[in-house]
């Protein structure tokens, strides 16, 4: 399956398009949050002016200001969160060289790897296996559509190392 360049290329391109589309969604959400924050602050200013001019008593103004203040805090937090997304961390499309490196790693594991290495790489590349009958088995494979940011793939299995558990136990 990995040797089918048309199939893998198409899968990578479709996935990459979905991932990069999210960037535009984040920018639109940030713009909407900033717009709503400006509206909320303008509403708060109107309540402050009404209170200062004596046209609205404090007991009427205060609950509305509290609600608007909470709304503004939430909007500011979301806008900050969206602004903090680093453009340098946007996904880069996997290249033919990346795919060839994956093929080579799989071949090496198949030919020379330990059973544990083989199990790990196959688990990393398999999304699910649906078994409808003995002769109806349908695997779904994962193909990396983007380059990993670290450019490394850890070959750890599903079972996490347990040495950290012992070091965090209490003395009792």
C-alpha cells in the first residue's frame, strides 16, 4: 500500500488540505472574538456613562456590568489563546522523501527488526482493523500527511515505561 504513490499522494494531499483549512478557521475565530470583545467593552462603557451621568442607578447597572465583565474576560482569554498559536508550528506537507523514509523504516522492521519493533511500527501505522467475517477483514492504515515537528518517531509501544511510577511513589 505504501508503494502506491497515487493512493498515498492523494491521501496526504487531502489530509494536508484539511489541516491547513483549520488555520483560516482560527483566524476567523480570532477576528470574531476580537470584534465581540470590542462590542462588549463598548456596552460596558455605555453603562459606565449612564451611571456617571446619573441616568441609571447602581443597583440596575452593577449586575449588567458584572455579566459583561465575565463575558469580556472569556473573550479576552480565547483571543489570547488563538493569538498564541505559532505560525511556525503550522504543519508542513510530508514530502516524497518523508514517505520513502517511512517505507525504508517499515522494510527494515519487517526484515531485521525485533518482534517488539515490528509490533510498534505496525501499531503506529494502523488506525483500525474491522473484522466482519473470517474472509472479510478490512484494515485502515495511517499515513503521515505532515512532517512531525521533531522530525523523529519514537518507537515506544503502547505500554509506558514504569520506572517513573516507582520514583514518584511516596516513601510510605
